[in-house]
C-alpha cells in the first residue's frame, strides 16, 4: 500500500479515464450486493425494473446484453491507462527492464489474487482461473510486451489472437470437444479439463484470456490516441470510427461466428471492443471536452482503489455490510414487501461500499500493486 498526496485532479489529467474505470468498478461492486438479482424477481416480471435487471445479467449463451460489456470494459480501461502510467516512468528515466519487472510482478500478483479468491469460498485450496483478475494477469503482460511496438504490429497481433482462437475452436478434433459453439463441448472446455480437471459450471473457459487480450491491447491503442497531440475532435473521431467498425463487424459476424461472451468468440470481442471505444469516446467528449465532471466524479472515486474494492467485495465484504444493514432496513421498510425491502437493503450496501472508497480517497490512501 502506498499513500499519494494529490487529492485534486490536475487540469491536464484525462478525467474520462478515471470515470470509465470508476463506473465499471461501481457496477461490479453493485453486483456483489445481489441487487441485480432482486431486480429480476418473479414478482417484477413485465416491469421496466425487470427489463433493466435482465440487462444486468449475462446472456445465457448467444447474444449480447449490457452486463456482457463490463468485463471487456475492465480489460479495455486497464490498457488505456498503460501508456500514461508507463509513459511517465519512461520519461523520468526508468529503463524498460525496470518497468518490465514491475509489470511481471503485477501480473503475478493479479494471477495470485485471482486464484486465491477461488479458495476462500470452499475454504480449501483449489485451482480455478476463470475470474477477471486471472485473465487480466495474462492480457496485461502481453499488452505491456507489445505496447512499444508499432501500431500496425499491435493491431496485427490482436487479430492474429482472434483468428488463432477461432481456428482452434473450429478445427479442434477430439470427440466431445469438437463442437466450437456448444456449451462445455468446445476447445475451451477441453483446455479447462486438462488445466484444472473441471468445468466452470457456467460454461466459462479460462482460455478466454487469449482472445480478450485484444481488449487490453485495443485499450493501449486508445490510450495512445488520447495521449497524442491530436485535437480533441480528431481523437474523438478516431475512437468513434474504431468503435463503430468493431461493433458493426462483430454483429455482422454473428450468423457465422455467434456472439458468445462465455467463450469469448471473435465476434463477441469485436462487438464488445467496439462498444468500449464508443463508450470511451463519449466519456471523453462529455467530461474532458464539454466539462461535465461533477456527476462523473462520484464514480471516479471508486476507480481510485479498484483492486481493493474488488477484493473486498469478493471476500465477503458485501455480505458483512448486508448483515449490519439488514436489521434496520427490514425493520423500517418491511411494510413495502419482501422484494422492495431487499432492493432497498442492497442499495444501501452499495452506497456504503462507495463510501468506503470515498473515505480512502479523502484520507489519500490508494492501494496499488
């Protein structure tokens, strides 16, 4: 843990990056309160609340909902930050070898935390690598190794990763796992059985780390655009064009290669990557160009301690807060009904998680690895 002295955002800082990271983390910790689960309670079927709640759940297989974009957003914004963070270190004289060791250490710690989280629930050592931290440990290191290469080289590598993944799924020959787009009967599932001796239960595969590397690498390219001396209008144009191309191509490929988030198909990576570029362009335009920063600052605070709040919510922090809030919320609001009271309770827990981030921000405590 280190303490940073800056409490105000500098005028030359691209605040859209902080907002993008913050709102992504804000939504992730919201899921830990089970609020999204209560929004799709049977008693709410047919309401706008249920429709919103549905979008806050992963699509069961072939399709794309809003919640399917959160993990790509997370991977993407990590990449966006890299040209700024490493660029500052290189400018002050740090060698590539020194920053490589730092990237290697961070990658190892991300993998360790990703693995360790799977041991806490069952209360014993296990070996599972499906969560976002485990995948980020791979995508982050690959993106670092390539970020000083030419832009065409980086773009080519991302598409080689997608094409290679596509071919592995389509051409894999072992019976029972030669159905590329069938749950638990594809190449990714076979890799999981060889690597971990089990399947995820939700049709997720650890091999997703390979194709989703494109999200982090595209984030690096987006960061280079924002960091460049181009005009703000030109930056927005580049990001929007890249986003529209990715989204259009991704959706157009759906009849050939289904958009499936759970195995990170190439069409999914392209479509979600396109939305990532578009979301960043809109954030940059509204926040850094038009100057709307007050509301985004609420979310940016969560992004100041992303690893801490992620680990807190995934190690029982939300459940602990729920136990504190429940006697009061159920005592005061029980007259509204069971589901409304649960929604209110989860919302209060969500706010308290935000307040923990705000408290750390006010105390100038920023936890890094």
